[in-house]
């Protein structure tokens, strides 16, 4: 069973209670004493605006604080403000897609609704998008002549197309507004109205005896056939979603849709399922019903009768597992393990529809102890069964359906609000865009599964500097089509003297003899969705070149060398070949089936990305894996080729300017450059190490993360920021560096450049905290990823609410309030902005004040 690799969000702290039960429905002994009726001061206090109830289950279970205060008036006001905020954040919504979905009847008029009227679908096309969403409507069912006649009289629109309007508006996951539906708002939307009354499973035409047709499964098939001519044949993703009866229909049909597309030659379309409130439990009713009405007929009896009455078709794998009892395939816990297509399950732990068919009366009186115990067991059983689903969201609420709601709040006993559930699924309660709050501990993985494990290269001729074997750490994510290869940094050496010194003082940067067996990733390598909201489930590979888990980098050549260790040489420089060998080995681990490979790195690894990203793309193409989209993410590797502030003698790499370092290094390392850049700079190939020189020659998409005042660059330019007075000349140099760096990034298509004194970001746990103009780096990367897939365009223009190029406007170090802490270059200790400013001499302080770079609160430093 494929899926999202253990993405499970189950309300674990509140499964002991019914979070959303109205006070009036609870038994008297389920309320805290001050909440019980009877007048007096205590009872009046229970209706106060800030009161909090304690839900006390029968039998003396532990009392749990629970706020059940009505807040409708405040909620309406809050939602109005929220909509205004969302509109301002998502200015692209003013462009207005055609919001209405338009009705189209099926061309094949033999596939009909219950009453023989033509079946059909509503569609809103989005020509620029290769994502399609088909949503199956819900609405119970009927399973006998009597129940169907009653349904026809009371809910005709669920059995006939005659009352259908010509247009429909979408809500929730069908909404065309990005502030309501940030991940699917501009997908091709198709709404299938429910008129077959058969849980979307029937294949039975209308006959004189029955008087009704049951053709739900065939309706889906015909709709898919018609959509192929509208662009579905070119789609990348088809999400078959459904609510209630439609949620059951997803489980029954998702594999059938995938097989239909594959049999017609459209294997490139990835079919996924999203089942909302369709996870039915196979259990006895609380009170036995007689099935004279569908709402009193238990789930077991209902599906047994309906299966025959509808001529239902169930997936072949499940059918073969339950020959003679095929009706079992309508129950989520039974069919889910047999489904091949990735399927996400949304299920309220206390689903109201499940309660209804279980004959638990929730209206007209208080809940008895027996009902309470039954509901409690429903919640426990639901939680137990959905835990085995690979992707699930299960709040402990008394409710039904979710994904078509416009907005909702799920605060559960744990106090979590679900803002969004991964970009591919886009479920949940969208209170603020681009915010992802995940419950700690809900990731379904053992603690040891979070670690990356060490593998040495099989080709032992590709080594670290000292001849010890090179290798990589990997954490595989079997169901994910995304791979991330991370090149770590750690300076370099450029001569025998500097390499000898490096080996004496930093031996772990040149050999693998003491590498740990496992590594834990941070930042973009983190397996935790709360730290890494978009890439946490990717296949993670960290290329390593050192003996410990801090600086995994052992070729000392900015990942560019091809020089082996010879008898007369002390060191090998094989960074480029290490990358090549790792990619080759990963093909057998699933990289050959990948959709996206991001080559990323920090510092020296960031330069390595620019130098190697096209090499990796060409390597995969040569080996026949053209379908893998190779992209680059360079962090703190955008170096400028400018003169030093002070001349350095290059006796140490830290005082050797970048131009001199590169010129010396490419000879020492026997560097291999991208062919296009090499030809553009014949005789001056060293220029290909500088971002603004090599970037225009790259064919692969590359995202650039660079601090406007990168501490490593300032160090090699011999600008000392801390530990001694900051001179006016240094200030001017600092200013010009920021200005020049900013200008070189203006023509980069995707960039994130905060005005901070720092170095490296993507491998830090704080990478989600730094923002530029209100956008974080993960959000900008997510936008870039979406733009490359063509998912955030309106009429050919990139949606303005999805920024992938954000550069700070101010040119004053640390003017951005989200900048990370500054560290003293000599002591390594944290220093405050006030301490940093104290290093400035009076002339520099006055210049900074004149330029508006010091606030009034900071001007006290001038005195």
C-alpha cells in the first residue's frame, strides 16, 4: 500500500471526551457540579462569557477541563476580519478565476441517474494547471423499492438531474479562492453530483421491476473518459476526493480510476484518493434497527442488502480476498490495506453519521451512560483502525464531513489548530495561509526512523582527502517521489601548507575514520513536519566528508575536484566524483523512480550546488532517467569576486581573497566545471565559482539563499566586524558589499536574501523563523516548487501571493527584526545588536544615523 509514509494526525489527547458535544445533550452526571441545572449562583455562572466546563464521563473518570462557551457572535466577527486579512495577503484572488462550476451532462445517455435522467458533472477548468480534482458528492443511499421511493419523494435532487442548477460554487477544497484553498484553488475542479444512491458503486441499469438505475461506478468511469479530451490526459495529478457516501466511493473507486487511465495509455497521471467521512466501521448497532428506513439500518445489514440491490462493483483485489462476502469491501479498515493508490483518510473520531446508523439518539434529551460508553468505544475503535492508514487526519469531534467546509477550527483537547496538511493534500481548517502547525508526536514513526544511516561508497577508489572511503547518510521515504541531496560545507584548502594545517587542526574535515553510524537532520533535512513543513517526508541524503556529525565534508575542494591521491600526493580532491558515485548508487534505492531531485548545500556546499547541478542532470539523462527533474538550492554559496578590504597573503585560507583562493584551488583540485560556463570563460575558468557568473549558464532551475551581509564573505574580504572598533572604511565596504550582492540577485528568478549578518540557514532549526517581507524561506521554496509545476499561475502570470523572489529593501545589517543572533568572530559568543553597535566609532555611528539606520532608541549609543 502506497501512501504518505506515516503522516498521521490523530487527536491523541482528547479521545477520552466528546470535544464538541453541546451541554444540553450531556447527562447530568457528566457535568461538573457548577454546570448542573438547578438555578442559583453556580448555574448562572455556567452561562457566562468566559466560563469553562468540565466534562465528566460517567463512572467517575477523570474530569477534563473543556471550554464549551458559545462564541458565535465573536466567531462571526473574527471570520469577517480573517477574510479581510486573507484577501490582503492573497491579492491574487482579486484576479478572480471563474468561480462557478458549469453543468455538463454525459454524452453517453445510457449512464443515468436513479430515475433515468442524464447523469453529469460540474466543471471549472484551469488551463495552466496539470492538477485535477474530482469530488464525489455524498448524501446517504437507498437499498430497497420502499426506501428508494421515500428518497425520491423527499430528496429528489439526489436521484434525478432535473432540479440541478446550471452552475455551482465550490467551497473548501473546491473553492477557487486561494485564501480559502491555498493549495488546490486553481486546479481543474470537477464536482460529481450524487444521483445514484449506491455509494458510487452500482452498475445496474434501470429496469421495469426496480424502477431505478444504480450506476454510480459507471458515472465516474464516463466522467473520466470525457475529461480526457479536456486535458486530463496531460495531467500530472488526479485527486479523487469525496465526502460521506462520496468518501466511501473514493475507497471503492480510486484504484479503478487508476487502472482505467493506465489501460488507456495515461500512466503519467498520478491518481490519489482523499476520503472524507467515508471510513465506516463494521460494528453492531447500539440499538437494533429494522431497516425500514436507511437511518435505522445498521452498517452490516445496509451493505449486505445494498450490494445486491445496486449490482455493486468492488475492487478486484478486495473482492478476491472476500469471495462470498464482497460487501465487506465497503468498510474502510477492510478495503484500505488492499488499495494500491495513495489515499488520505479524514475521519472524525465521533462521526455523526456513524452514530446515526448505530441508533445512538443524539437529539431530544440527554445522553445516557450506555450511549456515552458506546460513543466512547466508537472513538476508540475509529482511532485504532485509522492508525494503520498511512495518511490520516482524525479530530476527536462530533461532526460529519470537513473538506468542503469554508473554514473551521479544530482545537481538540490538545489545543492544536490544523492550518493545512501538506501541499499535495491541502486538507484542514485554513485560518491563516502558509502556516502549518503539526501535533508533536503525531508523526507515525519510531524515533530511530528519524535518523539518517551511514553508507560508504562501493567504489573505494573515490575517497576523502586522506584516502579513507567517502560515503553518505540516508533516510529513505519509500512512498515519496522526492529526493533531497545535501552537500555540507566547511571551507577548503588550496595548497600543501593550507591542507597540512587543515589536516593537523581539523582532521575530521578530511577523512571518514570516525564518522558516526547515524545522523539526525535539521532544517530542510528534518523529518519533523513542524520544522520542515514541505520536505519532511522526502528521501533524505546527506553527502558527508568528515569524521563526525557536525561538518560532513571531506574533500576540501568545494565539491569540484577530480584529483585522486597519488604516491607523490598527500591528499585526494574528489568532491565532484563523490557526488557522481552517490547519485549512481541511489538509482538502485529508488532515485530512478523519482519525480524531483533537489541538490542542495550550504557554504562550500552551496557553491558545490552551482558547480554540480547541471552535471547531475546530465548524468541522469545519460543513464536514461530524463523524467527526474533536477533542481538546485544554494545556501550561502553566492560569492562575489571583489577585492579585499585589506590585502591578505593567502598563508591561511581565511585571509585569502576569493579570487586568489579560487585561482589557486582549481589547479590544486583539478576542478571540473560545467561545460557551458567553461566555454564562456576559457582561460578564466575560475570565474565559474562566482554565483552571478555561473548562474546565467545553468540549465537546471536553481533557488539562491544568500545573506546580504554574509559573515564568511566578510571574513575572506578581511572585514573584522567584532572584537575591535568598526571603522568608517569598513562601514563603507560593508555597505557596498550589501548593495552589490543585492544587485547581482535581481536577475535571479528565485531568491531569498535577508539583510542580516549571518552564514548558512537551511540546515538550521531556525530556518522557518527568518522572514523577508513577511515570507519565510520554506514558504518561498514551496512557492518556487509550485511555480515549477505550473500550479500557481493565472492566465500565464505568476500569482502575486506566491513570492519566490524576496530581497530585503534595507541595507543595514540586522535591520530585519527576524535576523538570527550575531556571534563574535573571535570568541564565538552571542552578542546583542547593542553590543555590535558599540564596536562602531563615532563617525560610523553618525553616518548610520544620517542614513536612518539607527532608531531613536539606539541613538543613546552616540552619547
